[in-house]
C-alpha cells in the first residue's frame, strides 16, 4: 500500500467516511443529551440510537474490508450504508429540534430514501457476495438487478410508511404513488422479502458448490446470516410473537452478522499497514464500542429509575465513574485486538521474542532450541513450515523441521559473534510468492534471539558429523578390504594350496619332501580358514553376495518357521545403492530385532519394513506378540546394540509396544555413495 500515513487514496477515503459517521454519532449524542425531555422526540432516543449503532457497525465492517483489500466492493457498500444511516439520524433530529419546515423535510426525504435503498440492498443481497466477496456475473447478474429493483420498492414503501419523523411531516406519506404501491404490494411485502432471502441464499449455495475453494470461514458467515433470517421470518409466519421481536432481530441481528465478513474475508497477509492507519482503525472501533456501551447503559439506568427528572443521583455518578475508569483499559484492549487481527503474534514481536527466550531458558537440553524456534515460527506466526540448519565441516546439517519446505523458502542467517553458524528457512504462506515485510522483520529478530543457543550446538554437531564420517569411512574401508581379501588373497591361497597338493602327489609317500608339502598345505588351509573368519568379521557375509535386499530376504527366510511367519516389505524394490555403513546398520538392526521376536515375543507374525527416502532410511520391525513387559528395561543388550548402531550414524532408535505386539524403529541418514 502506498500513501504517506494513510495507506493510499482508497483507504484515506474510507477513513474519512468512517470519521464522518462517527462525527454524526457524536453530534446526535450531544443533541440528545442537551435536549433530554422534548415531546415526541426524546422518547425515541433509544430506538434511534440503535439505528446509529447499526450505522456504526456497518461502517466499522466496511472500513475493515476496504483496508483488507479482500471484499473491497462489499466494504464500500457497507461504508455508504453506515454513513447514510448516521446522516439520516442526526439530520432528522437536528431538523426536528430546530423546528424545520416542509422544505427541509423534502430534502431529508431524499437522504432517508437513499439510506433505505442501500440498507435493503445490502441486507438482502449479502449472500450474493459469497463465496469470494464479489457480486455474481453472467446469468446471476439478473438476480442482482432483481434484488436492486426490489430494494428500491421496499425502501420507498418503508420510507413513505411513516407519517412523520419526530415532528417533521413526511412528504411521501399519503401520496398517490404511495397509496397505489401500498395497496398493490403492501399485503405481500414480507412475503416478497422472504422470497428474496431464499433466492439469494440459493444463488450463494450454487456458487459456493461450484467454487473451487477453499473458503475456511464461509460456514460461519452463512450460518450467522441464516440464523438471522430464520429469527426474522419464522416468527412472522408462526404467529403469536411479541411485537418488538422483528424489530429487535432486524437491528441487533444486522449489527452482529455484519461483523462476520470481517473474519471471513480475512486480512491480506501481504498487507503492510502503517501505524497511522492502524491507530485510526483502533480508534474507530474503540469509539463505536464506547457509543454502544453508553447507549445501553443509559437505557438500563432509565429503566431502573423511570421518570427521574433533574438532579444527579448517586447511581449516575457511580455509572459515570465506572465508565470513565474503563475507558483507558478498553482502548488498550481494542488497539491490541486490531493489531492481532492484522498481524497475529507478529503485532508484538518483542513479546514473542521474550516468550521464545523464556522457553529456551527453561529447556534442559540445548538440542531443544531448534525445535522451539520452529514451533514458534509455525504456531505463533501461522507460517506453513520452518527448518533450522547449522554449518558443519561435512556440510549443512538440519537440526529441526516442522512442516514441508516446498518451496524451500526464504533464508534467515543465524549469526553468533560475527560468524554465520547456520540458517532459518521459512517458506511463504500458501498463495503468496514471498514473505511480507512484517514476517521478515519478526523472523530476523527470532533468528538473532535463537542464534546464541543454537551456536552451542555447532561444536557438538561438528563432533557428531566427524564421528559419522569416521563410521562411514570405516565401513567403506572394511567393505573394500573384504573384497580385496575375498577376491584377491583368498583365491591366491587356494591356488597355491592346489599346486602344493599336486606336487606332493608326485612324490613317493613317506618321503621327507612329501611330508613337508603336506604340512605346508595344511598350514595354507588354516590360513584360508582364518581369512574367512576375518572377512566375515569385517562385514556380514550375505551383503557381499547379492546385496542388502537379498541379505534381508535370506534373514527373513532363515528366522521364519511354521510357528512364525516373517514378511518383508522393501520400498523401493529394487533398493538403490546405499553406503556400506548404512547397509551394515540396517542388516544388523534387522537381524537383532527379528532374533528378539523369535526368542521373546511368542508372535506368529512379524513384519520387516525398509523404506529408503531421499534423505533417510527407515527400518521397522513389528510383531503381534506379547510386546515388551510393562517394567522392562530399555538397557537390554539387544536394544542397546541397535540404538548404538543407529546413533553412531546420526540416526534415532525407538522401541515400544503397539496396540498389538511391539515395534522397533530406526531412522538413519541416507548419506551419499562415493
């Protein structure tokens, strides 16, 4: 938005209209207070005050919608309706108190009729704005024109139906046009009103059904309007209802459901409101609240003490004191509510940062800092996802993630003592190409606040990454050494033994040379046996024959029996190439977990699941046995061995009971195959 301090011409005009409406309410209040006992005038103050409340509510809702950008057309109509409503009330009261004549009454008629037309059209055509805050086009445009024509007829009949306003004669009352329309349409005006409501609601339902969506707040809007329409129409046809009920429902109901669109056509999060505009919005909402409170307080006091004349009563002083004491707290509450409406938690970034600092100070483990930062970003700011990464010697390492980073999002550096130690990644909201200015400012502050706590994890992550690299390098070297021994030295020794055996066969039996060759052959045989033992210890033998998938299938077949069925599920199948350390860890964890099932669970079915994802490998073994005992220790040799194998690669290991049986799961980083 542009414009110095008022967010652009459209918003400035909307604020001016709202200010005029508020001025009309203030003038009306001043006139009512200074003329408390005027015959045929003062007894209508409360009813007319309700119409002013309705006008203020229309204007408040319209102002928010115009500022929001979403629903701007409806917002302009609400502003115009509210302004005309307030102008009508103050002009009529001022003219009546001044004793204006017929000429003034004719000018007032135009104002009253215009206000009635806009009010009728807004009330009946409201469903036509759903679900996207725009009036329908195409064939539905005829419905809009029909409602507009009906609004003119209804407003004319309603305006001409009053013989006078206060003491002012109504020039339309009793005219030929009024008499003709009243005789022709008067008996059916409420039926036409009900039919119009049904028509516009039907059109809204059809458009909503055809709209792709999503429209998360529309059920609340539609429900509020339908309830209001039902309360207004059903008692009329049911009969036997208080005479004030339709009037009360009409005024109070409109005031309530007109505020619902403010929630439905919610703020545009790309909106950058300046401080002046926000303060204008808060001030208008505050003074509207004050007017409504004062009006109802005056009504209640009047009901409690009917017929009181001059003089000040103790309860009047007490009420005035109580109202004055509540003004300042109410102003703070309203300003806070407006800021929260537009910006959520980011309206008060320093409070958000203080909350994050307090949570981090209470965290026992420094590793809790990255998840806390991600939760603050996603839950407090309402952003779709967040991730924290730190720099290590082996490259960036992700410490925490909440939500899906698609697209990757904007990068916020984490710096400590002048050095960049990592980054906070946050994608924009759905439907937006980038984060707005308020989000960027708050996220930068949050990143600065969390950086010292995350910096302490840098050394630990370096050590952890170094250990993982050592494990990966160790297993790769073991695999290479096993292949060299198995494919090079092993066949060489076997060939040498065959040659010695052949030479020994050509010598006479019992000779010294033959005995020496026989002893040498036996020694080579022992060396081959030892070589096989060494190569088997370097890595599992089944992995060297046909790979991990075949090794797991053999493992499942070996441990399966008539009493235990072992199912294997690989995804994808065939498996992609994995680092040697990952393959060894998967095989060892799978074997230990299945052995535990065989020895301890009493299960009849076990399932081994292996999932290879772009960044991690998950191995899970589940059974339908008795599960872990309630007081079983998690430090058993088998469980501890599986956990150590997962943790030395930087993975995680969990073991626990399922609804049926037990489940052990290891999540390992996939790594790269060199």
